[in-house]
């Protein structure tokens, strides 16, 4: 009985699947061929390096303060030691706060990436949607992601068509 139910289930899935149309896109390939994406990435890299240098400069100040403190500690009173320790901790906290501000989950880099990438992603999505509507695709999968696609026929890959729709012919 279980075999009959299983075979019926497979037959039903096969009939349903045959009625559907599928396509693949390679988002990595598409993004590599969209100049605005490369420019946005370069802009993000530059700002990231600038902000990282700011954080490292403050960390270097804290490190210098700590080394100076270690050299002077035997000559300092308890109050002076405490004041220097607090100054060092404040400098380290300043670096940590700045790093969080720039690179945290809701930080400046995240916001900048979102502002630069969202329009590009929306443009690609709209091109894929338009092609899907035109061709009657029920499902479009990204072959570049870890979605478990073992094989995808190049016949159903619409990546070049998406690039053409975006105005970046790559033939």
C-alpha cells in the first residue's frame, strides 16, 4: 500500500513539475557585468579602508598611552595611576564605539552598502521578473547561490537575457 501511495505521489509531483516552467540565472555573472555594481563595490572598499584607518589610529593612541603608562607606573601616585588607567580605557572604548558605529550590524557601512546596492538589486529583480512574465517562468533560481542545484542546463539560463534587458549586452 505504501508503495502505491509513494508512486502516486511521485507521479503527481512529476505531472505538476512538467506543467511548470523554470529558469536559472547566475547572479555572480550578472553582477560582474554590471558596471554600477563594480563602482559601488569600489566605493564601499574605499570608505571601509578610510574608516578602518580611523579606528586603527585611535587603537594606536591607546596602545601608546598604555606603553607610556607601563614606563611611568613606578613613578606615579595611586590617583595618577587611576587617572591614566581611565584615560587608556576611555581611548579603547572610543575605538570600540567608533568601530561599532562604522562596522556594526546597523552601522554606517551597512547603511551605505544598502543605499548603493538596493537600486542595482531592484533593477536586476525587475529585469528577471519581466523576462519571467514574458516567458511564463514559474520559478527562477540563482545557480550561483548555495541552493543545492546539482545541474542546470544552459538552455534555461537567462543571465545574458537579463544583462541585455539591463542594457549590458555581453555576447
